[in-house]
């Protein structure tokens, strides 16, 4: 499940995901939220992932499509992306591939959520 966060800084698109992600999560929440961030001209996104049970089979195509759009088509619109997670292997992967991401990327542990909010809004 992916949902919008009510407690993200006003200039930041905040998203919280957990469990198993579905095609509907991508289409109905993630993609519109990222479009909103990109349309602002200076995308600042806070993504919180406390746990992760995978991606449903039908959602893989949406994941690839969303990733390619962010990486190539909308690359110049990205300012900051704060990724907060309690999933160790995902945190390691994000740090490993941070150099490929548009804009600035910082990875935080779950107990650093407030620090992540401050950084992404600054």
C-alpha cells in the first residue's frame, strides 16, 4: 500500500508505503504524486518505507515505467529525494545506486524521519 503523508512539509510530496505494493498503488497514488512534484518544477519527495513485502506481479510493469520516467523524461525537475526505510537491503541498494538518481538523494533510518523532513524541505 502507498499513501500520501499528511505530516510532510508543505513544499514536499510525502509518501508512505508498506506491505505489498500493487498496480493500483502505482497508478492511483505514486504516479499522480510524482507528477505533482515534477510539475512544481523543483521536485522534493519524502518516501517512507518502514517494511516491504514485495511488489505484486502485475505491478512490476508500473514500477519499471515509473522508474524510467523519473530517470530519463523528468530528470531535470528533481531537486531532493529523502528515502526513509527500515528495510536494510533496500537502504543499501538505494545508497549503492544513489549516483544514478536525479537531484540529491539521502537515505535515512526510520528513527531519522524528522531529520529527513528537514533536509528535503531545505
